[in-house]
C-alpha cells in the first residue's frame, strides 16, 4: 500500500508495481500529538497529515510518494521522514514552469526516477505492459466519473454534493477495478433531478489538496443551491485528463502532467496564457452556473496569491461569487449560513434580471 500526495503524481506507476495507491486524506481528528512538530500557519491538510503520521495512522503504508507543489509539503515530508525513519519517502520534484523548453525532458527524467525507486521498493522490475494496463484501467475510471459529471451538469442524475464526494474520494482510496464496477452500476441507475422549484446553480472552485467539508456542501443545498460543476481536486480536477494509452509510458505520463495546467490551471504551476480566472469565467458559463463559490483552505498560499485576480475578474464581469475560508478545526455554520443565504438571494435576483 503506497500513500500518494495530491495533486500531480499519478497512481498508475504504484498500481503497476502491484501496490494499492491510496491518496492520503485530511481526517476529522483535532491536531494533538502533531502540534509541536508543525507550524500553526500550515494549512489543515498538512497539519492533519503530520498528526496522523505521529498517531500511527500510516503504519499500514509501505511508502509515501511525495510531491513538492507547495512549501508546506516540503516541511511535512521532513517531519514524517524524521519521526518515522523506517517509512520510505519517494520524494520527486516536478518542474513548475510548464512551458519551459526543458520541461518535457525534465518531467520524463522525474517519472523515470520514480519508476526506478518503485522497483527498488518492491524488489523487482516493473514491466512496461503492466504500466500500460494500469493506465487503461485508470483512464476508464476517470471516463466513467466524467460521464457522471456530464449527467449531473445536465440534470440527468440526482446526486448531492455529499454523494459526489463519496464517488470521487472512494476512487482515491479503493481498488480501481471494483470502483469501475460500482460506477457502472450507478450510471445504470441514473434518475433525473426533481423539477420542483429552481435551485441556484453553483460552480465550486478551490480546495486544491483536501476535500471540502461535507457540512458546507449540505449548507449550500439547504440554502437553495445546487452544485453543477467544480474544479476541486476532490472533483473534476481529479478526473479531467487521461494518459495516452499508445505512447511509451514515461512519455505519456510526462505529456499528461504538462497538459493538465493548459486545460485546468493550477496555482502551483506556471504557464503563459493559462490564467485561472479566465478558465473559471468560461467554466461557469459552460456549466450554466449562476454564480461561483470559492472554497479556500486557510493558509493555502498558492490559492491566496491567485484569489485577488479571480475576485477582480468576476466583479468586472458582474458574476456573483462568494469566498468561504475553511479550517481544519471547523467553521461557524450559523454565521456562514447567513452569508450563503445572502449570496443565493443576490444570485437569484441577478439571474431573474438577466
């Protein structure tokens, strides 16, 4: 069992090695034993990972694949390495300037290195045919979830935000063959959204590493909203890009990584002409959403740097948007309810006026 850090490392290589890749999740436990090992200004995801590690929650893992997409994760890797020296940390640094002339060969070298590290971990060669088979399986799983997104966007299937989270998060932690079978059963049992009343159609954005709080998703729906699309990591960001099944695997993995930011921009990567705010404006239009709700994890520096541009772009276009800052320790739902209700009323009136 190999723990995988979001957002850019594919689990396909770990799966081809005969392991179960498990994307590590923030849990709901308060930060206790890990508190003395981490700065308070780390985001809830990183603080939770450190606390889980020190509480022995990762004792079932044979290794962790770490990335470097924020400074806080570098510190998290160091803390886990220092406190659990027997747990292999496969740390690989992917290039962050996507359109640099050296980006492709550098990314290929990174995945080649990871391939070799996994072979050392399991004590045998990883066959290229096994990698291709894993790529096909993971692509199939992503395609099924994208189909689910299409149906949900068009109102052809009734899934709450809480239910959609269960679909995506289960894919991150369970056997892909079993997950595909469950998805096919779900798609076969689709039923349309109830037509009574018009809910405010909402696009959710943000939460780059950890899942949104289910209470917040419930609150959006209680206040008259219906999430029709998102760019959450625990959402469409996780499933939108497939890996080429025909190309040599290392090249295919590199192309997959470098193409992601062109399609759904990430604030931890840089590329000319790929602006997150312009992507969001188009995505909101394409989904038919009435407004945008941004979920920002407290102390998420990459998101904090980009949000002013998103805010300015949506205000300039006159599209309603609401920022909700979330914390691991929770959020006062009563005060948040007032803000969400106000957002829904403003959005509903603007939709009618238009």
